[in-house]
C-alpha cells in the first residue's frame, strides 16, 4: 500500500488479498474454532487437561490418534464452555459424564451447555463414565458411525444409562 497525503493507493491484487483476509474467521472470534472463548476459559481448560477423569483418559487414548481421518482435541474451549472432546472438522462435541451429572443443578448446566452448542451448529454425543470404562469399543463404534453419517437426525445423542451409583472418576 502506498500512502500519498491522506490518500491510500492499493497495489495490484492487494484489494483481493484484503477481501480474502476479511472472509477468514479468526478461531478466537464468534464462529471460529473457539467461538469467542475468553482467556479464563483457556486457563480452566488447561487445568482440566491436567486432571482428566479415568474415563476421559481411556477415551482420549483412543481418540488422540484420530478416527477415520478426523482429529480430536481434549478439553476444548467453545464460547463459555469446555467440551471434553472436540472434532472441528465434524463440529462434534463428545461429553463424558460421571455421577455428578445426575445432580439437578449439574443437569441444568449440562442442558444449557448442550442447548448453546446445538444452537451454534455443533453435534453433541454424551457417554457415561460406565459406558466408556466397560464398553469402550461400542462407544468408539458409535463415534465412528456418527462421523460417517451424512445426515444427522438429532444434534444430541446420549449413550449409556444415567446411574446415580456410578463413580465420577
């Protein structure tokens, strides 16, 4: 760009580059990979990555290499929330729920989180800790089947029974 006085002159092709840059959404802005998450959410996610539950650790051992070319992130910030696992390519959020998720206040928070995610175009899969710990192959097959589906009828899928006797780790 050349500036003469108060006039700015663009070099040939520079206008197209500016328009192209405007079309690219920053991952940190609304609509980006992190959908406007604040630095506090990132700090919280960092702590959660250091303190994963046993079920989250088991599932991560299977997801970290990817599934059918889909890459996953763990404890991924999205807006005001943190997804246990996230695949950006498929806009897939995977939540692993322990016994604490049977408490009414936590259920309410889960519902708000899920509503936000679905409203913003994410697909949400929920698995219980018990399902991950005792039936990990079935959990992985469900994830694979969702990734392979071209049309998804419902943006929220829960796998495993909610059991108040289930351990939260």
